[in-house]
């Protein structure tokens, strides 16, 4: 009997210890393409808009809660499984949190980051269409080794879920496996959970045993195979984490290419799920785009770039460089072999070149720091040229204070200049090669030497004379 229109709640099982990971970090918080694997599951679940979503936590409960709480528009509740006594016990803990809810309950593992909302909608719809007490999301695998097999009766209903180690040769030949994703009638689930025992080699309460209880009672149990079998893949080791990450990256890259981004070699391009890239941008191999990075339209990124939590605006170019918390303006150029640290800001048309490091500094419109320089805690105006091997000496080891350097528009900083902060270089001023600047330099003044002293006034340019 079909049961359309019922309320839906969700219980996400995220309490597993993840012993095979051998990690101090809870298993579900290990990242896949920049996000905890649990986040991917919650995305899929949240798309169904359940009236309640309960995350069952165990080891590292506070870490898990802090990681995902507040990231989702739909409300999340957390239930603590004090002892890891198996998946049925975890489901019981989650079910208890649902209170007086009446309807259908979606139960899913928290370590299946490839799971999609499409697959979950399909299993919920099938459950309601068939009027089953429980419905299993299954998958047809060429190699089902290690998975529980779905054994159906002559009508196509589920007769049993048999674990691989307990299966007969006939049952092991079955390719349809249990994903660990279920939809239950809430009343049927509550009743069956009280009858699950732990007489097994692990001494745990297994959620598949709920299916056995329901079948024995004569309840209808159905199953529907996922359209894409890889969606149900769980992660129980670091090797499996890497295998799943390959599939997630392929999804991300395919989506970006469908949206108008050129990725020269997707197999060697690593883009987090949180990254945004504009149309007509070209991404070359061995590029890593991570965190909250955004890349505008018509950019060229890579080869060999690592960009984290940065903003790159339209038409910019980044090659063989590292950016961390930086902002690159329109049509600006970075690299090769540059390092932009947090707070680095490049204005339109500016350039940071080979073996240049920039930290907490602004490079003005059209200004250039072409090579072999360190720019830290500085404000550089427009149309400035900074010669090779220039250093803004921003740190006083005695006072432990970092000070700023300010360079005015149109200034020319000679090669191997040391700018001892705090210091201000005036508009169109010039420092000679090898200068050590310890005092402010007036506008349009040429200084040379160690310590730098005024030599003469700078001559106007031909353009200035024409005005």
C-alpha cells in the first residue's frame, strides 16, 4: 500500500571509531576534496528537507559537532552513542532522539561521501510506492567481495541480507549488495530494534538484523539498486579514502568543464568542492585549488599552482606559484615561483614575479615586483617598479615589532635596496642600487648609499614635460 506524503526524518550514523584509519581524527572528519566526508552525506540528506536530522556521534563527538554545526540550513540534532555497540545500537540512539515523530526514517552511514540526493530520493520514493516496512538501497557490483548480499524471493522482495563471511557459495555469486542506506517505517523500526541480538563474532548489534526481524514477522522489505553503484562506496581506510577522492574530483572537474572551464588534464588537477571558477578560465596540470578560493572568468592558472583561500579576479595569470589567503586583481600576473602569503593584495595589472614573496602587503595598479624580492607589511602605490633583491625589512628583533613600509605612486626602487621600516618613500622618488633606506624619502628625490642620502631631485618624464 503506497504511503506518499508522509513526513521524513533522517538518522546519520557518524559514531564509528575508524580503527583502520589509525588516526586521532574521527573517521567522518577526514576530508575528501576539501570537506569532511560527513559533510557530503549531510548535503545529500539535507536536499530531501527532512523534518528532523539526527547525527549519531561517538568518538570525537565534540569535534564532529563543531565541524558541521551551523553549516546547514536544515536543523541538525546530535545524539551520543556512548559505547560503539554496532550499527543497530547507533540507529537506536538516533531513533530515541526523534521523540514522537511518526513517518519514515532514512538511515544512512556518515562515511559514504559519494552518496547523492538523487539516490536518496529514489529509495524514499520506492519505499513509499511499495508500502514496505523497510527499503534497502542496494547496488550491483562486478566484485561484491566483502559486502552483504541482498537475497530476494520470487516476488523480488528482500528475503535476507547475508554478510559475505556467512554466505553460501550460491549467495556469494549474487552481485547485488547492501549499501547500508535504509528507509524504515518509524513504528516498524522501533519495534524491530528491540528484538535485535548481539550473538555474533563481534558481539555487536547489526542494523541488517532489523531486516531479518521484519521478514520473520512477515513485513514487506523492498530494495532498489542505485543508478550509479559507486555512490554507495563507504570509506573504511585511508586507501579507500584516496579511491573515493578520485571519483569526487572527477565529478567536480566534469561539472566545471560543463560550465565553461577548460581543464587541460583533469586527472592531474585537484579542485576542492568549495572552490568556484569562472567561465573561459584555463587550468593547467598539477594545479591545486583549495578551500574558499574563487577564480574569475578568463584566467590562466598553472601549471604547478597551489591556491588556498584566495581570490583571483578576471583575466589574471598564476603560474608555478603558491597563494595562501591572497587576492589577485584583474589582469594581474603572478609567478613563476612566487609566494603570496595571507594579506597579499595585487591590484589591477600588477605583477609579482620570479622568487618574490609577499605578505600582508598591497601592490598598486600597474606596479611590478618582478624578481627575487621580499615585500612584507608594505603598501606600494601605482606604477611602482621594485628592483631585484629588494627587501622591506619589517621586523625589529629587539622590540619584536613589525613595522610598515609605504612606497608612493611612480617610485623606482633600485636593485638590492633595503627598506628599514617604518619608512615612507615619496611619490616618484628613486633609490639607487644597494641603498639602505633608514629615513623617509621626500617625493621626487633620488637617494643613494648606506645609509641612503639625497643625491638630487628626479627629472620630470617626457610625458610630464608635455603637460
